[in-house]
């Protein structure tokens, strides 16, 4: 029994350490899961129809539906990372390329927010981006690319 307890303790310590490292090294997670399509500079690709982050991504973070969109974009949903890492990755993207658009208005994503948004249904992500584009256009903001 004691041996089992020790084993469990050691295992949980190892898991804990692994998670902490992944959380701290968010730059590495971005390179691993996102940069293949979005580029290390977040510039995306015209040929691949991948939107550039600068000038655009920050605008999504200021509204509830925009935040729902960010959590459900295929690359984020498909990476199937834990809520905490997903929150950190989105914050990394927003802090790296959305600072100007955010202008301090949007709060950081938390693991709890990501979990809640993931539980919400997403039928048509493309339609949601179009709806957000229409709403932003009313404020003379373009997210076309
Ligand atoms: C296989 C390629 C691919 C990968 C990998 C990928 N993405 Fe994307 N991403 C796209 C495409 C394409 C779009 C455009 C939305 C669409 O057409 O569905 C997009 C859109 C986005 C958007 C919204 C930008 C906008 O202007 O609409 C965000 C934010 C985003 N991705 C973040 C990420 C993050 C974070 C990761 C890593 C966890 C990631 N993506 C991985 C291809 C990818």
C-alpha cells in the first residue's frame, strides 16, 4: 500500500512538472501547433487563405461572440490541448499580434472561460466570422484579408 502511495505521488509529480513546463513554454506550443499554418510571425498565408493575425485577431477578443469564435476556430479546436494551455496560447497570440486593437480592453482568457466556451455549440464557424465582420464594419473596422 505504501509502495502504491509512493508510486502515485511520483506519478502526479511527474505529470505536474510536465504540465508546468508546457504552460511556461508557450512559445514552443505555438511553434508546434500553430506556426506551421500561421507562421512564426503570425503573418498567415495568402495562398493558403490563412488570415494574418496583426491588425485583425485583437478585434475578436473584445466581444463575447468574438471570444467564442477564437476558442472554436478549427486550428484551436483541433489541437485538442487542455483548457489551460489553450487559454495561454490564445493570450500569447493576442499579446503578440493583437495589442494595438485590444488597447487594454479585453481581459486574458482563463482555463475556466475556455472550458465554458468549449461547451457551447458551434454549428457554422465561417458564418460566425462573417457575422463578426458585419458587426465590426459598423464601427469602421475591417477584418478582411
Ligand atoms: C492546418 C492549418 C492551421 C493550423 C495548424 C492552425 N490554424 Fe488557425 N487558422 C487556420 C485557417 C485556415 C484559419 C481561417 C479560418 C477558417 O477559414 O476556418 C485560421 C484561423 C485562426 C484564427 C482566427 C483568425 C481570423 O482572422 O479569423 C485564430 C485566432 C487561429 N487560427 C489561431 C490558431 C492557433 C492558436 C493555432 C494553434 C493552436 C492554430 N490557429 C492552428 C489554419 C490553421
